C-alpha cells in the first residue's frame, strides 16, 4: 500500500514548494528586521519591555532569564548589537533563551515575536 503512494511522491516537487513558501515569507521578515534595526529605544523603554516580559509575565519564558536579557542588551558581546534598537533587544532575548533546553527554548522563541510585535507594532 505504501509503495502505491510513494510512486507518486516527488521529493523535488516537495522541496520546490517548500523553497517557494520560504522565499515568499522571507521578504516580510527581512523588512521587519530592517525596521527593527532602525528603531531606536531609550534605555527606559528597554527596561520596561524586559520588566513587562518577565515580572509582569507577558512573555511565556522563565523569569530567571530577566537578568541575562538585561545584561546582553546593555552590555552586548558583539559590536553589531551595540545600537539601542528593537533588533538588539530581540537578540538579547534570543541569546538568553539559548541557555534553555530545546523544548522550553523553542516555546520561548515562538512567543517572543508575538510579544515584541504586540509591544512595538504601534511604533511603526
């Protein structure tokens, strides 16, 4: 029975569809990154966002990562994250999430985009 269906399956067609979907979805993501890279934050705004995420619990992520996010944003390890922007703040969150095990890391990362988008969508 499986052989019957696998004859009609084309790996090339499947990959082509996947690549096409990724390319169509990549442009909006690229534009969002560029917008976030240009969107400067005050130190107070960044601290409030970190506070909202962890203390107020608006982001489903372990609260013990709050200090790590703060440190990674205000004392970044890489020069490209030195500008005080939404993009740098997003990277501070994702870098801190790398300390988590796979499933909690995936969950936190999945919620981060929604959280930041909701927080900053009115800014654009």
